[in-house]
């Protein structure tokens, strides 16, 4: 793959999720609005996905970026006010 190890791991998770939902790249493209060749090149490791593309792909898969990145939802973090 032409991407770094962390991106490769992330892409593999996206592909596994797509396949677990029984979706082809073509169907995911239709549902997400992301062109199938982009999904294909991403899954092949030719292109690194940008955040907007990932968010579009995740929407029809019913997942959020935190779940796909950390395997679970991230708790909301409250930042204390500074004086």
C-alpha cells in the first residue's frame, strides 16, 4: 500500500465494515455519494482518504469516526474554564 501503517489499518477497518454490511463498493458509492473509483483506490491503498470522504462513507454504514478509529465511542471531554 502507498499509505502509512496507521492509515492502512484504518482503511482495512473501513473495508471490513463495508463487507460486514454486505455492501459492494458500487452500493456504498451510491449510498455515500463518494464515487466508486475513489472507494476502490482508497481500499487499495493508492489514495489516503480525507476526513470529509471518510464521514460520507461512514454515514450509510451507521458508524462514526471515533468508533472506527478507537473501536468505541469517545466520551465527551469537558475542558475546564480558565481564569
